[in-house]
C-alpha cells in the first residue's frame, strides 16, 4: 500500500472533512423543510378551529372571542405538528451518523497510510467499533430534541394566550386576530412583530435539529478517533 507524506495526508483529510460539512448542511436543510411541512399540514385545520370559535362568538353582541375551547383545540393541533417533526429529525440523526462514520473512516485511512504497514486495517476496525457505540450517541441526541419539543409546546401555549389577550384588548376582528396566530409572514401588529405564533416553534426546532446534527457528527467522529488511537 502506498505510503503518504504528512503534508499530502493533511490536504486529503482537510478535503474530506470539508465535504462532510457540505453533506451535513444539505441533510439539515432537507430536514428543515420537513419541519416546516409538519406545521403547514395542520395550519388550515387550526384556522378552521379559529373560525368556528368566531362563529360561536358572533352569537353575542358585540362579537367577542372568549372561547375556552379554542386554546385547547389549537394546543392539541400544535402538539400534533410537533409530533410530526420527530420522524425527519430521527432520519437526520441516522443520516448524519452514517455520513460522519464514512467520512472519519476515509480520513483515518489516509492517516493509516502514513504509518507502518503493520497498522493496516486499523481505520476500518476503528470505524466499526465507533458504529457499535453510535446507537447510544444517536439516542442521547434525540433525547435533547425531545426537550426542544417540550419547550416548543410550552412556548406556544404561552404565546397563544398572550396574543389572544392582545387581540381582545385591541378589539380586533377575526381577520386581524388570525394574523397574530397564523400569518406565515412577519406581522406589524401591536405586540406582534414576527410571524404568527403557530409557526414560531418551527424556528426553534430547526435550531435543535441542527444541534443534533452538529453534536452527533462531532461525537461519532471523536469515538472513531478514540478507537483508532486505542488500536
């Protein structure tokens, strides 16, 4: 097997590491799209629940949205949207684990080729052992995502109550009140300068998914390097 100089090996390792970063970014972006879709799938149903509540409110004069059933319905639908994000994030974790293992094995093979021939096969062995350890690492990262889901649900309930309260305080009609909750574009309403609260968990979950990706790739690669050094 051809031995490599340290400078040549360093360039190859750097190039492979850069390619991994590009690959992970593409995987993350695809996951982010799926997270957004999870909320988009249920937003019309949430809007329908909001409209029904206004229909009940129109029975009083002047019409006023103070329907105890509405927050519970919207919180339940938001929980369903949060649930739908689990699958793409779990898929991302599996893809990141596989890509990181493939990359670090390639890099370790380059390192191995700078060493004595008696170390032949060490890189493959290290990657195999790291894969055995990786199931625990994936589980740990997905538990972190579970905490992000819980925070997202809590934040939605709080923001929903705040925005419905502001809407009532300003005497807003159904259309204006709906913007506070469901508008996918930034609002310019008193106390609401961002997207409707329905969409806000999406940004936090995308950040949590990226954290899963970055931390998992790092720990998987570290596991393989530890195994390589041990061997």
